[in-house]
């Protein structure tokens, strides 16, 4: 069974918790994070080891997700 590729948008207060859950959830693969803030993008790249994007449009083109989570 293939895993659903997920881009997560927004890593503010609750967004980080959701991103962490998605990154470890069976059947899902966190393939990117989109966030306007530099700190949020740095966190995603360092802690979650996924590419981070400032703009959602780029996050939809580069990792080609199956699912987008807005938080």
C-alpha cells in the first residue's frame, strides 16, 4: 500500500503539533511544509527533515502531494 503524500500549511501554535503527528502517522508521508514565517520554515527543515516553502503554490508543485492540510 502506498503512503499518502502530505503538504502541511501553517506551523503556528497548533500547526506544529499537527505537522509532527502527520510526520509519524502510519500511511502518511509528510513531504513538505508551507509557512510564511522564517522560523516556522527553519523548524520544519531542522526538526521534521522536510522541505519548507514560503508559498503554497511552490509546495504544491515540487513535492506533488496527494493531500494538503491547512492548520
